[in-house]
C-alpha cells in the first residue's frame, strides 16, 4: 500500500491511502496515524495535509471522485453521444470496469464507506453531493440526447439501477458473480428501451 506511483503527489498518496484503508478496514480503521504508516510517510505527514478528520474525509471524497471519473471515461470507451447503441455499449463497459479487478472493486467499497459516513456528517454530505454532480450532469445530457422527455427522472432511474448492480455484485448477494459486458449491455438496453420507447 505504501508504493507510490510515478508522478503521484504526496496529497494524492495520502488520499489514495485513505481510500485503500477504507476499503480494507472500514471507517474505524481510517486515522491520520494509519495513513502515515500505510503510506510509508513520516509521522505527522497526514496531519500536515489534513489537520482534522473532516479534512481527511474531504480529501478522500475528492480523490474518490477523480478516480471514479478515470474508470468511467477511459479512452477505449465508445462515444456514448453517437447513438443509443453506443450509449448502451459505453455504459456497459464503464460499469464492467468497476465490477472487474480488485482495484476497482475496492474503489466501490471506499465509496460505500464514504456515502454512509456522509449520512452522519452534514458537512461531509454537502461535499459528497457536490462531487457527485460531475457524473449526474453529463449523464442527464446523454439521456436527453438519446430522446428522453424527462431526463432528470430517467437519470435517477439509471443511476439507481447502476448503484443497485454495483452493490449487489460487490457487497450484496451476488458478490461472487460479476456480470459480463454482454449481460450488462442487455440490461442497459432493456432499461433504456423501457424508459425512452415508453416515454409518452
């Protein structure tokens, strides 16, 4: 956990280590001292960058959003704005990336830890919600471009479906079974067809 990727700043290293600790140990395992030890940093380094627990959590939320965006928008994904087939394929590939590989699955675990903590900390809730708009806003635009007459409502349905799939396959009853890209594509196609073709 202490290995630093080339080009990674100390701020990123601290935030990445915080996310790794959340996935491995849960919220109780996240402390300034634990981050220093896991990252191989001198004692007090994390406190110098994030003096309070809230500041450390905010740094983790910010880094979480950055890393999730990297998963959701890799260069090999098709342009989802091209047509509905491309949108379906892009969504399926992006979701499959989250559900395959330990690194991405751990990112979902840290996401759930932060989301639960945000329900108990209003100050973190506002920060968490603000970071999530970077996903919802472009998704709503894609749904609108695909022909939705109620993009906000359809975006909610799409996000809820994705959240349910991710939780079920990472922490829920389907945790041992990751769907294939083809299965996810079929699910997205059914969902979009029901929302858009039945949108009267």
